[in-house]
């Protein structure tokens, strides 16, 4: 089962993403802030990371920079999942090395 790490500070969004991933037969890993997300990523080596940008302790940009700087986590696919959807926000995230940038709210498509 593929492990997907969700780094999201909003409890309702984190729970919603967990439920969606479980319904799709993924194994969700959850972190409520950037610092915790980095620790989980290094410990669990997930197959994919979904990360919010605006979070306490370390924001998503710092999370991505930290993980890309570590040879063990540098190649884990990383997708920003955030409400910050302006063109400049997307450009910043992609320039930092994100694999994709998705804007909230998200919905499941059949």
C-alpha cells in the first residue's frame, strides 16, 4: 500500500484528506505542522507528500527546502496543496522544486 504524507495544520482538512486517501486504498500519514511533517517524512519515507504552504512552526516552503536538501528525502514527490493560488504563489512553489501545486478546495472526481 502506497504511503502518502499529508502535512496540513487545519484538522478538518487533514481528516478529510485522510478519509479520501483511505477510500482510494492509500495509507495516509498525517502531520499537523511543518516540523512534524519533516520528522514523519524522514522516518516513514512516504511515496508522496501533500503539503500546505501556510502552517505554524515551519511553512511549506521551508518543509520542501529541508526535504530537498536531504539526500534521503530529496526525490520524494512533493505537491503543494494550498489556498494560496495566485500565479506568483504557484511560481514560487514550483521554483522551489515542487512537483505540482494544487489549490484548495479539493474535491474527489469520479
